[in-house]
C-alpha cells in the first residue's frame, strides 16, 4: 500500500505547470481548449431540454438552464485570464457539480449515464493540474452519479445492461487520469531538467526567475511585504580551478550551494545563475536581507580553498507592481543587487554592499548581529517599481549622524566611492553611492 500513500501525497501541480506552459507559449492555447470544452459541456443540458429523454418538469429544466449559464460564465472567465491555484480548484468543483446535476435531472437515466462520460475530461483536468485529492473528489462524484443512474436503469428494465455500461464508463474514468498523470510525470522530469543546474541541483537562471515571479506574485497580497535579492559572486574562483583542479572547483560550488540551502528561509528561492554566481530571492525587509547576506559571507569564507564572496543586496516593496510589470520589477531588482555585488568586488571582495538608502535607525536581524537598514528606496523614474542603487549622500549621512541615528551602528558601515553604473530609468542620474556592510574583524 506504499504506492497508494505516495500517490495520495503527491503535491499540487498547478503552479509549476502554469509556469511550464507559460514558458513554452502554451497558456493561451490551453485557455482556449479549457474554455471551449466547458462551453460545450454547458450546451449539452440546454439541448436536452428539447429531447424526449431530457428533463420534463419545471425544476429540472430550471436546473439545466442554471448549469448552462454557470458553464458559460466559467468559460468566459477562463478566456479572460489564467486562474491561480485556488480559482482553478473552485472551477473544477463547480464544473463537477454542474455535470452531476445535468446527469441526474434527465428523465431517462440512460441519458444521464451517457452524460457521465464528461467526468473523464474533468478527471483528466484534476490529474493534470492538481493533487490526488482533487482527482479523488472528481472520481468519487463521477462514480456516485453513474451508480445512481445505473441503479435507476436496472430497477426499470435492464440491470445487466446497466452494469455493463457502468463498467465501460469506469474504465474510461480510470484510464484518462492515469494517462494524464503519466504525462505530468514526464513533463515534470523535463521541467526539472530544464530549470535545474546539473552540478549543484539548484534552480538555474530560468528556474530562479520562474520561482521568483511566483514569490513576488504571492508577496503582493501582503501590503507590508518587502521583496529582496541577494547576489553572491565567489572571489578569485578561477584560482581554485588553476591551483587545485576543476574537481576542487566543482566541490566548492556544491559546498556553496549547500550553504544556501542550509541558510535559506521558507519564503525564499535560491539559484545558480552563472559560473560562480548564486542568487537568493526572499520576502523580508532590508535588515533581513542584509543579515542573510552577512551570514552567507561568513560561512562561505569558512569553506576550504580560501574562497570568499562579494555580495550585493537590493530590496523593494512590490505591492504596486501590476502582473504585466512583474518581470520588469524582478529584473530591475536583480540588476540592482548585481551592481551592488560588483561594487563590493571592486572594493576588494569578501564584503557586502547594499543598494538602497538608509533612512531609519538600525536593528539586529534574524540572521546575525550585523546592523542593517530598515528601509530602502527605489528610483522615482517613469516606472515606479524600477529599482536602482541609491544611498545617502555625505550630507545625508552627516545629518543622520548628527541626529544620533547611527549611534548603534559600528564603523564598518560607510558610503562607497562614486562611479557606480547609472540608474535603470534615468539616463543622467547624479552619481549614486553604495552602502558598505563590512565583515566583522
């Protein structure tokens, strides 16, 4: 019975399959197919109103019209936009109930049993997009509805014919979702290979951006959430390959990947997006992101082969980002952290630079004892969610120090030199500065 337990515990497929279809340009085609199928299912009970074996009394005719209207509405909603997981589950439950009602209101139970074949398509949908529990609900409702119709047929005139029809229907109801789950398994293997770095088994660039979009989309539901990106680049990594060999270099990358897995939070995504470049996306304020970066820097510095890391951090609140601008928002946030990382590397490496403006007092974070900023600012360019590296000018810093807001911050925090690449939107910005969160001596 272990196989049954594993089948029951299968995770929901909606999120990764939605991303898989979107990456291959198949979401719109899938929308049209699902909406068209639901619309056809809704037309059937409407046509049965004029059939001798269809519903005859007023209540069953009204229920048939309600089923048709419900299916038409859901078809329009499917065409309008791609549903999230919760919406997809609600859609699946409603269509299942509509089919069950349409089958049971027919005056001839043989017509209702024939209409139960529509459950095979719904079982395939549940097996494709959702977990085994959703499929179990669909199959239970299908077999329950079909059994009621078969009992009515058997009681009226042909119990053996009803049993044979029920068995044929059962084969279809089992075969379709089974075939669909096999297909999902192979699609999952393909998606895993295309989104995973084979050496470290971390998400690659494509996998990271896909997961990051999901994380950003979910974080917009919380008005107080802040999205952060931590960019890590190993210093002088080529020296490891040249002196200790490529096997040692590969082991170094695997060790760093393990550090990221061990250090990451639950609401975060990690990835290897280049040769010796790693990235972490997380939901949390600047103090959380900077604290994570400092802990990563310390742990990487303790690995063999004397490897260190230059780390850049960027944060921003995504609540104003529309769905269409989510990709640009994430790209801007990653580029901002990337520029901060290169500033840390030019400054000598083995340190953390924060792309943002320190405006409030400092406080200890959940990851360590390094002071980190409470807030960061974005550019005020044409696109409000575009991120760029900005920090205090020296005048701003003097003003804050005079106000006593830096009293708890040690001297390891200083403005970096000018010459950082320009902002994302403004082609002629004032030379920005980075804030350096130096390692503990």
